[in-house]
C-alpha cells in the first residue's frame, strides 16, 4: 500500500512568493491533518479535515495560510505571501476515524522541507 | 489541557542492551497514548498505541510500551537495541474529550552504539 504522499519534498523560495504544498492521503482514510515541525515549537497541528470538511483550523498561524481539500484524495496547504519564519517541515497525516472516537492512528507522509529566504 | 513530557533529550545505549525511552503524560480523562519514530529526513512512523485494556502494548520492530496509570507514564522499551534503532522518538497523547490534534512531546534522540 502506498502511504501518505507529499510533494514537493523540498521547496526553496524567496520571501513574498506563494508556496503550495500537496498531499495525497492513504486511500480510504477520512481524516487529514497538516502539521508543522520546527526546532523551537516541535510538532504543531495546523488544520484538520474530516470527510473533506475543515473541522479545526485553530492552529493556522494567520491569514497567509490556507488549506483546501477538494476531494478525498487530495489536499493543499498554501502560504501567500511566504516569510522566512515559515521555514519548517510540513507534514501531512491521514487516518480512518470511526464515529466520534479519537483512538485512530495517524499515518504521516515524508514531509516537505520549506525554506523561505 | 493535555500534554506529554519526554524528560530526556538523548538516550545512549550499547547495541544488544535493553533500551528505555521515557514518557509521562498529563490529561483530564482517559488517555490515548502513541509512540512514533522519526528517521533523518523522513516522516514519523507509527510504532504502537495504548487505547484500553492490557497495559503492555507490543508494536513494530520489537518495541513495546507499558501504560502505568498510577505513575502517568508510557515508557517505550526494547529488550535488545540495534544500531538501526538510532532515531528520534516521539510520545503523543490524545483523549476522547480533547481536540483532534495529537499532542507530541519534544522528542528523545536515541543513539545505539556498536
């Protein structure tokens, strides 16, 4: 089985540019998460989708960040305009959530390492 | 609020020796506890989780963890360490009445020397 797929794996851009990160979750999973990993703050949840609907976006830093999930097999995280402090590793994770239980296991993609100069 | 603490930044162990990576948690309600491993430039890989039932949980690659409610701990263990076990290990927690995010510890770097 293919795991969670993310692209690109590395992105280097200049401040002010738009950045789009992509994620394909594991087939059959109904929940998708975007996390950000930095040395200072560790792993933080940015946004959570369930059945393609954003449920919790309280972790999105500011209006420069937006995320979409147009269908069950694709999600994007966009930063516009990007800033140097956005440099981090961005992970996508997916899970199969049954009912209201929160015991589902999240499976992570390889991440996108973003560097904003 | 819910959180996990990993008190050791780094753990060093010789190959063949048993290893323990420590994790303690603080939650209101019953915890769901997870261990993940991260190899350099890779994503997080799921190792095991505790939901309910038997306090000793067995997972991938020979790892196991013991849930201890009185000590609010969920330490990761392996009877015989391999050099290839060297990686960054994360403990995470969630509860049935919490948000959707996994709350991760800051990670513990495990170094297994030949």
